[in-house]
C-alpha cells in the first residue's frame, strides 16, 4: 500500500469513527415523544402549536446531545470505553475537558429553550424535563452510576415514556388550557414507544459484554448472558406492539395505529441477528442500529396512525 493510500485509509477510518460517535440516528429517540403528542392532537382535531413543536424538537435534540457527550465523559472516568469504544468522542478528541464543556453548553441551551416553552405553556413542563435530565444523569453520573447496576433500562423507560410524553402533551396544548399533568394520556401514548427506546439501550450492551464486566458495569446483558438476553428481544418487540395496539382493541384508538407495525421488518432482522450471533461482538455491533430502525419506524407509524384517526372516524 502506498503512503497516499495509507493516508486515505486512515482518513476513511476516522471519518467512520466520527459518524459512529455522532450517532445521528439516535436522535429519533429524542424527538419521538413530541411527534407522538403532535400526532395525537392532530388526529383529535385539536389546535396545533407548530412553534412549540419545533422548539421542543430542538430542545430534545440538545438534551440528548448532552446525555450522549456526558456519558462519554463519565465512562472515560471509569475506563470502560478505553479499549472497546474507539468512537467515543473523548477517545477521538483526547480532550475530556472540552467534551465536558460542550456537554454542559448543550444542557444549558436545551434547558433555557425548555424554560421558554414552559413559560408559553405550563410551568410544570420545565419540572418534567428536569426529572428526565435527572434520570439521565443518575444513569451514568457519579456517584450514582445506576447504569453500572443494571438499572439503565427502567430509567430510560421512565424518562422517554411518561415524563417526556407528559411534557410534550402540555407544550403543545393551548396556553393555560391544561392544569393537571396528563399522566393517563402520557402512559397510554408513551409506554409502547418508550419500550422500543429501551430496547435500543438494551441492544447497545451486546457487543461490549467483556469490557463492561471487566470494569464492573453490570448491564442486563452482563447479568443474563448474551443467549438469554437475545431470547428477551422478541418480548421487547411484542410488548411494544401490545401496548400500542391495546387502545385500538378497546376502542380508544382507530385501526390506523396498526401503522406502528412498520417497524416489524427491522424487529425481525434484529431477532434473527442476535439469535444466531449473540456471542460474536464483531457480527452484532450494528444490533443497536437495527433496534433504532425498529424504534424509529414504529414510532413514526404510530404518530402517523394517530394523525390519520380523524380521517378514519370521518372527523
């Protein structure tokens, strides 16, 4: 290989690492709660506050950026990413201090935007989002590091499920029009999609079991082993769809919500991949992105199905 080819190869490899570090598909989990809330309101024929929708989308992206960058910073402290995660932003830049500064900036700007949205809707929106951020912090942040105790998945479900969905519903509602936190609607709307988001986190552990175990990170996959963990994947997918289709079966939602099944092809691929290669890290490193594809198409299908409900009912 010539020197020019070697340079080009190193450049291509570094570009791939940066693409993996940015994790742009991951941001579908951030925007899903407000997209679901928008689909629900649109389908019910209620007033849509488009400026609030766009503001919440941007704030959600900034807050997930904070979560991703801060997790890299916290993992750099424990050394869990030193060998098994070359696409860590800290590993790529070699500047943990600057990554921490950028993470804090994303948090402050995101919360400032949420505060403005809360001022234009309901003050409790800020409190709900702060709870989401708190759950995100105790997942990896010291001294809690609950993700190292295998508790990341329930924290993820709570943050992206009832809390984020309730905040999104309030943000899109007319100013002063809602006083109580809509927990029932948030649970009905957000439980299934949040389980799909939790699946993404669950699948992110498969290819780094040895590294996690060596650094005391007792993720669910470390605790269960890769074979038993792979057997859990169909239950994640079935549970997601059951939570989304049950309101249709009891008459609360129209049959158009079956569009959430758009995520099933990716779900089947994920089940097959992990069933066959669960113990081969090199073969399953992309399982998280299959889970993301399931989560994204599932949530978008559900949002669209809810938005189309007025057409189904003739509204």
